[in-house]
């Protein structure tokens, strides 16, 4: 599980003013921004902190309006974070600060002059006095302490981050820098020291291969290195594999990021080229192509095929070199006939490519191996189990049980509580809370509390937010506490296995209900009421009145698969708390759809708690 290798910053919306515009090269324009909102200021009713950017590859969001007033495009400011609205005019682009000078009050951004997108168009027309709204950065990278050398590679979009690193580095580790540019006009001065290595690669006809080839041809120094790279997303996939498989570098020492994606026009051109290699099926029935497309959308076969290719090691095996079906079957101890039909299906969506009897890795297969989230959705994870449980969706809809329980005989919580891997996944899934957790210190329930106990996947971030203001104890099973320590090894927190041992004035839960059914959630909250008269519960609450995107709709269905309930609204959470003996005092949005509910235990005479077994409560 990835460790937290960053520090977080409050998310603040700022309006800045252009003070200078300079063309560094014919292909790079530098815009300097200033303004009082780079310092601490009061906005939206909050005292907001000064701008902070400590990492060389920080990124901020530039906010633009598409066909409407800029006010309609801006997010809602919270005390320590923001919430984006469902505005149809909002356009955002991520950019790396090239320089930030807090003394001079200047923030510099470099824009590659290569397109007509909202940011590039704004930069082309920018003049002194223009305004620009920015948000962030949300976090800054923290490099490991054992770095003996740095490899920095990228295209022109990576130059601001590379240039800033070279300007601001504080150690003596040599830097190896490889930059791919479209033409020599893009070459610029960089702060190179003795012992560094700088190589400019001018893109040719096969531009994707140039950067990768130059990096792989390097003779790297001895010692512990760190690889940072940024360019077009798909072009970087071979570098990810090179770092992981050829160099054997740990994930903590590799940071490869897709800064941009190839245009749809490029994708269409690639599709047309592929069509020349693989002839389309001819038909005289004009309705069949549409029917075939619908069949593809509804077919679960590609997902199961990709999952099998990943779990059996087939994709990993052909990543190093193409193999015949017979060789794959023998090496992986699989049935040859099954491998043959499997690779045929994999070839239909470009996960593999078959030529001269050899099976090679295709672009889709490459992406499956290198995209961590995509790989997790196919691997042995809770998300995969939830997807498989949808086979019982019809039964669950009729019985009222969660699809997961209908398919497995037990709830997701019951089957996860003693599985270390599942608990670690829950902690990692709560990473978004890290960016808004500092807002809990402003909650009135916690203002006067001297002793606070917290449980749930977000408990360490919750405890860190209250450091110095209260004595905070993290509550969990030994496996849950181990998962928390693995995710944030630098965090120092007191841990116990029960709320009884915590002796807290306020019992808190940070994202603890996400995988619990309604009955489990009520039992859990009732358990909290046994140990404290006040509670704080933080959960993700979907915005009301907004039509979900296709991705959000899929996520909602997986939530239903886990809990037997749709994503819970604030009203739903209040009702669950009421059933458990709590009444809502107030709710506070923390940002990024995180809501903090401050609860007060009902008088004993009015309680109607619904208790479950101690195993089900397990707070």
C-alpha cells in the first residue's frame, strides 16, 4: 500500500493579478502573478492562510469560465478546503508553479505555447492587470531521505517542475535531466551544476519513443536513486515498467505522472491506423454495427478476460517478451486451450497483439499493468469483490439485503474486519480526507474537549488535525491500527483497542460507515454512545440536486452493493444517528464532499437504541 509521501495544504481560492509577461523561449511564456491574496486574507467569511508551495512539482488549478461569468465557475470556499459546484461553465487546468517568492509576493507560471485550450489561450492574451483565479496547491511532494541521485525526464510541459527543482534543490545529489522538445526553439537555460547531466532530445517522427529511448540508454550511477518523469500519459507507460521491472525501484522512489493526454483526434488517427491492420467485419445490414456496439457495452466478457489475464500472470509474462500460446500455457501451468481462447478475447480490445504465432502485450494490457487504480479494479481487492457481487443484484433488490451479503452470505464489514489487506485498502481509500481534515479543529464540539477518541479509516488524519489542541487516541483492532501505521509511518499517535480504554470526552468516527450496512452503522453508532455524551462523525456526502456522472453512478451502485443503501445523504446519516440514540447538533461541510456531524447523546429516557452483538458493533 502506498505511503503518504506528501504534506497537505489548505485549499484556498485566490484571485491574482498579472504583473509581468515574458517569453522565455519562442515556445514558452512566463506569466508573473501578484496580489494581496497570496498573503493571508479574509474571504467568504473565513480567515484564510497565505499561499504555500514547497514542492518542485506542486500543481495549482487555474479556473476559467466557458461561456458564462467567472463567478459561476468558481468553487465554494470552506474554512480549510473547497467544494466544486455543478456549474456547466467551469473549466480548470493544472499548472506547476515555476517560482514562488513569498518575500516579493510573486508567483510565476510557465505556459507552453502549443494549443488553443483555455489556459494557453488565456496566456497568449494575458496583459498586465488581468486577473486569474487559482486554487491550491493541495499538497507538496516529500522526497525520501536516502536519495543519492535524481533522474528528471519529461517533455516541454515538465520544464517548469524540472527548472524549479534545479533552482531550489538543497542537497548535493547529482541530477540527470532529459527533456524532449518539439524543436530547438524550446531549449532554455537551466541551473546545471558540476556533476549533473543534461540532455535535450528534439522530437522526430517517432516522438513517443525518443524520450523513453534516451532514458533507457542511460548508465545510471550507483546508490539509491529517485526517478521523476512527466509527459503525455501513454508515452510514459514503458518508463513505469522499466523502473519497476528492469531497475527494481521501490514505489517510494518513483514518481511518473501523465501531465496531459493525447487528443481525441490522435486517438482517432490511431484507430484508423489500427483499422488498416485489422479489417472491419463487412455487413449489408445497417442495424448490425449499432447492435454490435451495444453488445460490447453490455458484455462482461472483456472484464473477466482482463481479470484472468492479470491474476494468472499472463500479462506480466508477455510484458518482458512475446511468447507463443503453448509457451505461455507451459510457463504458467495453464490449460493450452483456455489460453488460446483467452488471448483471442484479449486481442479484441488490444490488451494483447498476436503476430506470427506470438502473443505480445498491447496498449490496453500495458495500461492495465501500469495504472494502479485500473489494476486494483481487476485484482483481488474489495472493489473486485463488489463487482462480482453484482451477480446477486436482482436477488438483493427483491430481498433488501446488500448484494455483497446476498452473494457471500456475510456483509462486507464482517468479511473485512479480520483481513489486513482489506483494512489497508480502506485506509488508502480515505486519502482524500487528509486534505480537508484540518477543518475538524474548528468544530465547536471539539473546541473545549481535552480528550478525544477517534476510529475509522481516516482516524490518523483526524488525530493529526487535532495535534496540540487535545489529547487524541486512535481506537481500532490490532489489524486496523497496523493498517493506519503502514499508511502514515511518520505519524505519532496513541492507540488503544477499545473506547473504554480511551476514556474520552468525545467519541469520533472518520469515514467508518462507508462499508457498513444500515443495521451495522446503527449498532456502531450506538456503541459510541455507550462511551461518550458527544460525538463527531465525518462521512462523504454526495451533493444534493446534481445529476451524477457515469462514473459517479457506477460508484453509487458499488456503494449499494456494499451496504444495501444508496450513498447516504446528510438526512440519511442523521436518521441512522437518531436510531442509535444521538441527536444532530449541527453539521459542517469540510470540503471535497466531506461532512462533519456533531452529535449529542439523547437523554436516557428518550433513547431507543438498537443494539447488535459486540462483534457487529466493534467500534
